[in-house]
């Protein structure tokens, strides 16, 4: 389980205060790995602020932020010295040739996110990336995400399974595929204050799947729970959240 750090600051001093504070939140909640958003002019200051309070492994996502290949190479090689495990989407998705060049000059694994939006794209990424980020939100569901994983493994790409900011419904569905991948980055539901579902949990940095049938989801709101438990009077009932058991 990864802690996502979304860092926005106007000055280096402010940046260090915000970053170290957010990192402490991750440390207090027992996350074994930190994920940091980079791709800005303040990348070095961001990582240094995190490192000032934690020596835990870091994984970074540049979100297409580096548009100059030499800058990308310099920053990735520096990140390697800071205990970073991998870099997600270092350059814009359309800059495939530039990313190939960057990959030839660095040692850290590169993962495609925005550069991988359809299953048919996966075989064309093998020279530029070491792996892909498969998201149910991008692929369109569990079965298509499973197909992404199978294709990636067939062409010797590693796989991480990620998510958007979404409810426990999507994140729990993705968590069921996590045993098949190299990395699981599934924390989007932790950013939702009014999550309507209870599903996968995080215990000491590990994903713990629910034990119920199907995805194992249960409603977190009384009204939704009542709707789910209500027995359908006939097959003509519309908008039912659960099929009739008659």
C-alpha cells in the first residue's frame, strides 16, 4: 500500500514544511512505502524534505512532467541515489522515442501510465518502459484489466495496478487482481470522505480483502444498506441494487 503525496507549494521553505508534514502522516499511519508526485522544478527539494523525516522506500510519479530528455535523465539518476524504487510516466505520453532514449541512460524502472490507455498499446511500449500501470478506470473493468496484465506479462513487462480517486467499489475490485502484479498502488478510496462502500482494508501497509461474496462490499450508509437488504417484490422493480433471490 502506498501513501500518495500531492505536493503544492509556492516557496522552498513552504514546500519543505508541507512535504515533511505529509510524510509524517504516512509514518504515523504505518505505511511502509511512500509515493511522491514529482515532475516540477522543485523535485529535489521535495525529495530532500521527505528524506529529512523518513528513510522508507520512495516511488515517484512524474505525471508527464519532464519534457526535456536530458532533464529527465539527470533527475532519474539523482532519484536513484535517494532510494527511489521506480519512476512512473517520466515524460509526456506522445514522447515515446524520447522515453526510449531516457530508458537507455538510466537504471530505475520506468512505468507507463498515460502512455498506456488501451490493451493494443502494450506491445509497443517494450522499448520505452519496463512496465505498465493497469487501472480498472482506464481499462474499463476487471476482465479487461486482467487482459492488460496478461498481455504485459506475455511481452515481459512488469505490472503495477493503480487507481483514480474513487470509492471502495473500484479499489476493492482492483485489489482482487493485486496478487497477479508486481506493485499495488491502491489508495484512492482513502481520499474519499463520503465513501459509500466498505471493502478492502489496509493493515500495516497490506491490502486485506473482505470475506463476503462477490467483491465482498458492504454499504457504509444506512440508507444504502436498507436498499441493498430490501427484497424485490417482483422482477419489474427498477433500480434494484441487488437481484431478487426469489
